[in-house]
C-alpha cells in the first residue's frame, strides 16, 4: 500500500497510526521495526519525520490467528456479504478489547458472528476493524471480512472516497445554513488524551456541516467528513463554539439535559465494493436516546 504524506515534520509512527484507520500506534511501530515501511526502498524508523509529498510503501502483515474470546452479544447488522459487514453500533459499546473491557466489546461479538471470516491486518485486538468510532458515538461502522477487502477499504479512506455522514446535536444557533471547518488537528499540547485544533504536529482536517433543525439554544446538524482524524467532529464543532451536547471532554464538563456523553450518530456510509466496484450506500435511523433528546428540545 502506498501512502503520501501531506505535511513535513510528523513522527512517522504517529502519522501512520492516524492514517491507517483502526491501526494502533503500537501495531504501526511493529511494522516499522520489521522493515515493512520504506521510502524509495529504504526501511524507516518510528522516529523518522515525514516529508511533504513523499510516498511511503507499507507492507501490511499477514492474517494472524486471533485469541479473543467470541461472545454471543447482540449485533445490529445492516448490510453484509462475503467481503464486508456494516453494523449499527449502539452508544456505550466499546469497539475493541482494552483494560476493563476484554470480553464485552464489538470485536468479541464480531468473532462470534463471523467465526474465522475477519481480516487480520490490524492484529489480534482489532480484527476486521477498518475505521474508528468512539465508544459513546452510535451508528454505522464498516468491517472487513478478509485482507483483500480491508486493504481496498483502507485505500478508500486514504483517498476520501469512502463517505461518512453524521448527525449531531450542538449548542448554540447558526446564522448560516451550512459551512465548512477547515482546521488542522493534532494532539492537545497539554492534555495528551485529547485532540485539538493546532498548527503543531497536526494534519489537515475538513468537516462540512449543514443545519437540519433549529431548536432554540441547540441545533441539529449534519456533518460530513472529508478527512477522518481522531475526534474530528467533536473537536471541530467545539472549535467553532458549537460543542456537541453532552460532550464533557470538548464541551461543558458537566452533563447537560441529562446527557453525559456526546449526542453524535453515524447515520450514513457510502463506499465502493472492494470486489465488484459497485457503489454501496447504507443508512440507519437515529437511536431512541437521540430521538428522546430531540423531543425534549422541541418542547422547550
């Protein structure tokens, strides 16, 4: 797989972990240590810095046997064939195993549902996972059932042809009906667990938004991702002073209207099928918690 850098000066392991959706930084570092990342045929190190315009060659690993315990947990499968699965993730469900969540995650459920049919590119803890979605974000997530599909879908994320559309309830009103936030995102300079709009060690990030409904001091908006940075919509909405209702990380630190997590829903996905090239568009309705909040706001 070839990946082109947009900016200079980023650590290579940071750049690749943010570019290869769903692939952890530790997994990227293992790739670099094994010599699987090269520039003009020369193996690179994790501390090497990116060069704007440079094209890096990445050899993704072979499928590994996965040791995660399959669990018969509910899965809302919206679309599926032999290569791809699209599901509607509920709010509050962790995607991949981590301390405190080793056997109740989306990956555990996928292992039960798909048996041995999941890509192994992202290693043992993230089989089949192509792109990220936060624990408290509900909605559509695409899963690759083999490495061929995974590489094809990852390439679509890289060239922005895989379209993702979200709905969010944000604070404040808008004078305009639509707009674009074009602001680079990188690690927060002080709190390393957060992201922020920053010029330092950042990558370009573009979010297109459109007003769907105005409700006094709150607005229902549609957000379409042109890029896919970590926490992108949450960071961009907070940056333009319209933080997402319930987002205690980037908005008010205290719960609002009974919401202690972001009102953000991944409503639609559009992609080219890895094998046939057919354009696939999948949608899912807002979850009940989201509709409950909307009813409450409309009655204020």
